[in-house]
């Protein structure tokens, strides 16, 4: 059981480093990361000619950036 715990801990540290964190992130680092991710998603959507919007239920939907606003 201890082996699994330490293996999970090592994997978690590896994942954190892969995402640019040296250790457990602070709230401030998480906010900065979320803003950066939002910017990247906006650029990706713009390159595909779509945008992300939330419907009334809070679910994210991709819609075309044309005048019709047709959903994909």
C-alpha cells in the first residue's frame, strides 16, 4: 500500500512539472494558469472560426462565428 502511495505522489509531482508547477500550486498560480488557458482556448477557437458559449444550463457549446450562429 505504501508503494502505491509513493508511486502516486511521484506521478503527481511529474504531472505538476509537466504543467509548469514546481510544487503544489497556490491559489494565485491556479488563477494565472486558468487565465492563460482561457487565452489559449480563445486563440484556438478564433483560428477555427468558432466561439465557446454557455447555455442556460451552464453547459459549454461551440457555435460558428458566422452571421447565422449555427451550432456545430
